[in-house]
C-alpha cells in the first residue's frame, strides 16, 4: 500500500494522485481523501481532473469512506463537482462508470449523517446527472 501524506500544494496532490492512479490503490486513495479537507479539492485538483481520477475517488469513497463517514464522502462528492473540468469528465463517463457513481449515491442515501439531508443528496445527484 502506498504511503500518503497531506499535500501542501496542487503539485504535491497531483503527484500523489498520479501514483495512486498508476497502482489503482483505492485504500491509499481513501487515506488521502480522509486527510484532505474536501473544500480544498477544487484548488488541489486545479485543471487536472480526468475520468480515471474521478473514478478512483468514487471507488475509494464507496469502498473505504462512506461506510465509516458518510458525511465526509458526501462533502468530497460535493466539492469534486466544483472542480474545473468536472462537467467535461462527467460527460465522458461510460454507462458502467456512471453506474459506479450511482452505487455511491445509493450507499449514501441508506446512511445517516448530519452533514447532508436526502434533499441535499438528490440535488447533488442532479449535478452528477444521475
């Protein structure tokens, strides 16, 4: 498993994400997302968001974060949607990939959190075009 640390810059974040993406290490990616303030995602991602990165984030949130901290998973989804290139990347997802995003939303809708309401979740689903 890759060792991750809190990135101090968009460059650092990009380097870590590229390493995670190359190894498809979802557990380490979940660690990165757990120590990264969701509000900083748009800045840290800069203009580097790509389909593969969005998917490893979604899979990591689904498999490692949502069960323990659904509020944190929701916050990451919310701020990911504010990232540059989000709409472009979303438009390029395959039907199967969109299904993975839907699975995460389904998991969050079955969870309780004071960080979001079901209405918040439905609004965010629309942003993700689900």
